[in-house]
């Protein structure tokens, strides 16, 4: 464990000073993928991977104006204040233990779970897991990684329509099939995933469609259903690997954080996860999704999947593979491992 932590810290040192985005909208996957490599048992590969990834990144934006914590609602979603948001969380984490800061801000940021195509919550979750690995006296680099994750989430905060209660009449597969969809002429015109998700504001019946899902009472079981369904959607739609990859990794990230939150936070978190999964399906799958129950029975070997993820060098492949392993260990759903295998074929 100590060696894993040292390799993660070495990776974060390589990536220190880099911004959460590049080219104005593409997320910096470096810290997330390095932490996923460590979790996959590939910690020896993480620092060199970070060195190869580092040249494409841009400098971290500086804090320009001190953000008053009392004014936080009016500055959500202001990406030009990313440096200010990160500065706010750095001060909060210097003054209070990280679990306390996380508990304070999670319900404030949760309605904007779609932030940066869900990269805000995903980066936060990887940061939380790294802090858990470090124990009671974490290295400042790990604490700062949480500040960056929360700051990115706040600066790219994006709400989707609806407020699903998860008490509808339909099982998940039926609810997904009945969601209204953006027409093809609306897809790919938004300037990235977040821009296309913004078109859901104009989609009649989307919010009402989310209310069709009648979920299990246990929040963990809801996440099991969502993540397994998202893996099947991913397999069924090879033309949009990145969008449907996030439909898997976002609710999987929520699961990582829930053990560190009060029990009453779980129900709103899984409802928001359904809203995001449903939003991705509605925004990027213009026709019905058939055959979601058809998955090859024999999953790829674990060693092959890890080797393919490392050989690809791609952050999305690495992160999806790690999430698929983790979720497959819970549910045994072969679709998760097939999704990881397919991701290595489809991207980049």
C-alpha cells in the first residue's frame, strides 16, 4: 500500500500546476487516470503515464478574486472563476478535515452532477478514494486534488431538467426506452457533451420521462441497475463511446463517495445519477435501444483487460476498465467487462 501511495504521489507531482481543462472544454484526465492505474494494480506504470500525458495540459488558472463562501450560489457554473473556486476549497480544506468539507458541499453541488460531462464528480471521487488510501494524515497533494475536483465541479456546474423521485411505474429498461430523445440534427452541435446536454432544456417530456422509473428501495441496488444498464447502452451504441462511457463512470463515481456521506444523502445522489444517465441516453441515442439484454456470456479475462488498458495509454479506457472491474466484483454482470474490452477497441 505504501508503494502504491508513493507512486500516486509521484504521478500527482508530475501533474502539479496543470489546469482542470485544456482547449477550453476538454477535461484534464491525468490525476483520475493515474489513480485508476494504481487501483488496477498498475502503480508502477502511473508516474511514466503521467509524464507522457503532461505535455498536452495547460497551466492551472490563478485565483483572481477571493470568492466569499456566503455568495457561492450565484457563482456556480462560472468557469472563468475556476481559479477562484479552487482557492475557496483550498482554504476550506486548510481549515477543516476533508470529510467535513465534502459533507458540506456535496448537497450543494449534487444538482449540477452533469458538470463537465460528469468529470467534476468523477475527479472528486478519485480524489476521495486516494485520501481514503492515505489514511488520517494525507499528503497535501492529495488534499489539493480534492480541492481541484470540487472546484472544477462548482465552476462547471450544470443542472439537467427534472427532479426524479424514483417512484414511477416502470422498471429501468422500460423507463430508458420511453425517454424522449433529441433528434439527430440536435446532436453534436453543442460544443462538447455538456453543450449537447444543455439541449435537454428544450426537449418536451424529458423531465416527465425521468419520473417513469420505479427504482429499488436500496440506493446501492439503484446504482447496480444504472451502471449495468449503462454498460449495455455502451455496448449497443458504438458510435458514441465517450458519451456512454460517462454513463458508466459517473454513477460508479457516486458509489465511491457515498460511504463518506450521511446515509440520508444516498437517495438524492442516486436520483441525480439516474437523471444524468437518462440525460446521456436522451441526448445521444436518437432511436430506441434494442437488445440491451443480450450480452456475450463469457467475459474477457481480467489480465487481458488490464493489459489492454495500460497498452492503450488512453485515460478513458483506463478509467472505464477500473470502474468495470469494481462494479463487476459487486454484481457479476459480464456486460461491464465487455464494455471495458469494447472501449479499448473503440477509442481513440
